[in-house]
């Protein structure tokens, strides 16, 4: 690639806009990756090095009180699409001290007493942190819709609330990177079968997974609506081809890297008199 | 080393028992490490691989509800002793999803309204997790004593409360690994000077650090008491020579590994009918 014509960002290649039809996406695409599987580990390590440096700068800004900036990575996708794998392989590239990871389960009784965004707001990253949501507020318009947990009016209200909420997070210095990990029913079948074939993976399997699988098309429809309605100026949704795990990891790491680069992070200035402190220390 | 006479565990070599005099410890010792600095990165990577596997098993047990086991790594030490470095380089060896990291600062107004253990109990790791405390309940008998924040009777009460609390955590399936990162005033001087010489490190520097430094001997005395009184059957204190960062990281990783090995972790059994699920999946 010549420097005079930079490649388009991966974000611009994977972001959706307008009408979304998930059947037109290839789960095994390797969009934007210039190489094969064997090249991916090296590419990911290189991204990791840069990510790690930027994350430290982000963290420094928050810790010192110099900057309100924080980053939120939202991961959604069907079972086995790789949300946990992203946490391990992408989040694992940076200092865990700067991560705040929340895995959202079925709401508890206490959570159900509050608005659906209550537990989400409580889990937002502080300044300087990279928050990771393994599932998120989007569950409340996905399973909520598919399982008819609430009526259509409530789903409509929730969409408005989600866009308001994301706008407010952005206004407070937050950056959201939203990734839908796209797999096909065949990809999932293979991965669930692998879990059932391996006693060291039984713990990842829930009988309920197949009940959700039976509703595949309904979920895809609900996802398409969510991706369409919430790809706003507060953060577009990206459809990340996730049929190949190595590509999925590379792609999400790259999306995160692009966002961190764009923040133009700076080391905080000293909030003390450097020369005076040097003199004090020398005397001790 | 021959298999017939296994080396003593690092824990047994670094654990304190009886009277503690910190002036007799060498901060630049490399106890138990068979090699030089150049060998440490490879050794740490090998530990990381085994730690990562054991951590996944621990996590699986907690996530599946099969086991109440959890691990807590308590890090204490003077400024620059490397508590943050341990989080980055040791905790960074495992899946961040299985970590729950808490960095304890000066108590907030809300925290001060409660007993000193309140915020600690709220931060304890859930089953399956590795919790890391960057500073801990020990601050309340260290700075509490040195700065005369409370009287001696209260310090005595707190020691009893701490041992009770650790006993109760252990009874609930918790394992505590306590590490005092030992450095000398010269080690600290060098590291503080490095922070003052490097604008990318200013954010790590607080003018208050020198006020604490001025009380070095008082802190060492307070630490000696804490290490003596709380090296109980619920978890001994280890004095980790921390004048060499590479040794410090290797040693804490090894202490954690030894504890995880000793747990004899097992993959949870399936809580569903494996063959029936295979048949259901095949039909979908």
C-alpha cells in the first residue's frame, strides 16, 4: 500500500448504514486483511503492541484526572460467535488494570426492579478505562423482542432510550465501538458439536442454547433492526465476519485500535513542579 | 534438579513465620530462580501457559456452579515496589474475563461510614475468579498506624478482624496469596527519579509519595507487625524481593501457580445429558 493512497479504515468497511439484510453477509469473509491465517498471529501481536501503548495513555489521562475519555466495546452475537474469545484474545492484549469487563446474564430480580438501562449505567467504564460488554443493553431489544418479553411499544421506547443513552455517554467523553459477531447456523452447529465432544468444554454448553438456536431467523431479524436503528453518529454497528476465529480477533482488535488512534491521546502534563520534586527527592 | 528430590516450593522459601525484621531481607535476591535476567522472560511465558490453563479450569468451576473456589492475590508494598507491574505482567498472563482487579485508594466518604472491611468484602472475587487487590485491608493497619489515623486499641481490633475475615474467606472456598513487594529506599529513589525524568511517567507520580517516603522506617515497622500477626493458616505472607522487576514478576507468578496447582482443579461434569443434546443438535 502506498502512503499516498491510504487504505480505507476497517471501520468504514465493516460499519453498516441504511437497510441491513444479514443474509447478504459472508461469515467467512476476511475483509481488509491482507494475508492468510498463518499471518494473523503476527499481525495481532503487532496490533497488540500499539494497543497496549495507547491504552496506557488513555489510562494515564483518566487516572490523573486530565481527561474524561473512556472507550466501550460492545459485543453481541449468537452463542458461540466468540464474545468470550474476543475478551481473551483482544482484551488480553492490554494491561488488565485498564479493563472493566461485564458479562451480562439474565437480569436478576433486583435488576428487573429497575429500568433496563440501570445495570448498564452502573457498568459503564470510568475515565481512562476500556469497558467491554459481553452482551449489553441490546439484549433488551433482541431477546425482549424474540421471546415477546415485552410488547412492541416497549421495544420502540427502548430504542429511543438506547440512542439517548449512547448520545449521553458520548457527550461525557465516551467512545463506543459496537461489534456484531456474524456467524451462520452451520458455523454454530460445528462449534456446539465441538463443545459436546470435549469434556473440557462442557461447562460452556447450556441446554438452553439449542432453544435459542431454534429461533435463529427471528434473532437475525431482530439484530437487523437493532443494527439499522442504532448505527448513529454515537457509534456505528460493525458486522464482523466471525466464521474464522483468527479473522474475528484481528478485526475487532483493529476496530479498537482505529478508535484509539483517532482519539489523539496525549500524556497528561505534570500537576506538580517537576524541578522542585527532583530537588526534594535528591535531598532524601 | 532430579525428580526424586523436588525443589522446595517458592512459597515455602519466601513465606515468613515468627519474628520479622525486614532489614535482614535482600531486595535484590533471586531466591528460587535458577538463571539470570535473560532467562526470566522465557520462564515467565512458560508459567503463563500453565497459569492460563489452570485459570480456565478455575473459571469453569465457578461459572458452572460446580465449585466455590476462588483465589485472592493481595499486593502490598511501598510506592514503586511494583504492584501495578504485577497486574500488568502477571495478571496479564491469563484471560482477563477471569480477573477481578481492585485498586484501593484513600477511602471515600461513603466507605468511611462503614467498617474498614466493608469495601473489602464488596470487592472479594466470586467463585471461579482470581481477585487481585492492589493495596488492601492491610492499609488500615499500616497507614492507619503510621499516620495515627486511629488509636492502638483500634489497630489491635483490626488485626483480630482481619484474621477473622481471612478465616471466613477461606472457609467459603477462598485461597489467599499475600505478597509484600520488598524494596529498599535506594530502589525507590531510583524509580521515583525515573518518573521525574520521563514526561510519559509523570502521571504515576504524586507529590504525596515523598511524604510517605519520609516515614519509611515507620512503615517498615508497621509492615513487620502485619506480616508477623497475619501469617496464619489462612495464608502466609511472602516477602518478595522486588529490587529486580523481572525476578519480582517471576516470583509472584510462581506463587500464584503453586497455589493453583495445589487446588487440584477439575473440569466440571456435564449438567445435561450429552448424548441427548448431540441428538437434538444433529436434528437442527
